[in-house]
């Protein structure tokens, strides 16, 4: 049974920022649409097997690496809770999982 994916407000903003960046950078929305579909695909995989991601230092949080991004999530019996999407090319000192 696949879990339902729930996006935190922070994760929604992260995804929006990433997709907008690529749309502006490429002057086309094609790559942004592909990237959004791939994020969904990765999270659907986590919905079927929540332990697929690596455990983060805080016990209940896991992450999946996809291209240059780490998708952080936690899970319950029914849900995958997307916490944030981190572009690994950014300064790691700015990163915090809450």
C-alpha cells in the first residue's frame, strides 16, 4: 500500500523556487515540468518503501538523493511527509531540517 504524500509549506516553497529557477534559466518550462514529475516519482517510490531513503542524523527523518537535490521526509503508516528539498550545490552551513 502506497502512502499519501503530504508537502510541508517549506517543501512547497523549495520546489516552487527550484522550478522557477530552471524555467527562467532555460527560458522554457520543459525541464521544470520534467523535474517536478521526477520529484513526484521519487516520493511515490518512498510511499511504497519509506526506508528507501538514507537516515538523516535526526532519527525520524530520511532523505533521498536525486540529481543535485536531497529530498527530506518523514513517514507514518499512511503518509510521506515532505519536509524540504535541498539543492546540494548551496552552502551547507545554511541548511537546517526542522
